[in-house]
C-alpha cells in the first residue's frame, strides 16, 4: 500500500479542472484519503520545490505555484505513485501520452495542471509538507 501527494495546480483550479481531475482519479478507483485547498506563499512554494532550487525554471515555477489557490490531496492504494504519474502524463505535455491529464489540459511545460510525487521517499516528504497524520483518513 502506497501514498502519494497530488496537487491540482493554480492553472487547473483557475480553469475549472478540479472536478475533471477528481473524476479521472475516481474512474481509476484511486482513493483520496485527504484533501484541502490552500494558497501557498512564495516561501512555502520554494520549500516544496527545494529539490529544484538550482534549476533555471525555479523562480518562475514558484511564482506560478503561488499565483492562486491549489488543491492538495493524498492518494492511497497499491502502486498509486506510478498509477497516478501515468494518469498525469509526462512533465512536458507535448510528450505526454494522449488521454493523460497533461496531454489533454496542459498549456505549457510549467503550467501542466497537476503534480504527483515521483517515489516513496519524496511522497512521504511531500505529504508531511501539507498534512498531519490526523488529517489523513484510512
Ligand atoms: N517545469 C518547468 N520547466 C521545466 C521542467 C519542469 O517549468 O523545464 C515545472 C513543471 O511545472 C513541472 C515542475 O516544474 O511539473 C516540476 O518539475 P519535475 O521535473 O519534477 O516534473 P514533474 O515531476 O512535475 O513531472
Ligand atoms: Mg517532480
């Protein structure tokens, strides 16, 4: 049993895609065990994306991630990290498989609608960044 952190990014929330993303999770029978809407500060976004702090896109990415509210969720299930990454599609929407969230809705390599943890270690860190154990059901 795994857990992963999912984020509907500011572009997804702005464009009315919360329901669309959740619909796709539920269609795959991926269980949501925590969920809330927040609006990150620049500092919070920099902390969340600390692994990318040396990247050229870091400043723009953290500006984007603070440009509006986001929906953060914890997903739980067998192999959920890989299953959710598959639903999301590749980081670059131009390379994402047809039918994935990013292929269908991303408008830019940065504005790609969703985030998902990439490994059990990062999932654990990312979930803790937003949720206490008390906020997670199941
Ligand atoms: N990103 C970007 N330019 C790039 C690569 C990534 O703006 O060249 C953004 C994009 O929003 C991506 C996020 O930075 O989702 C984190 O990058 P990562 O490589 O971890 O991609 P992900 O795990 O989200 O697929
Ligand atoms: Mg990543």
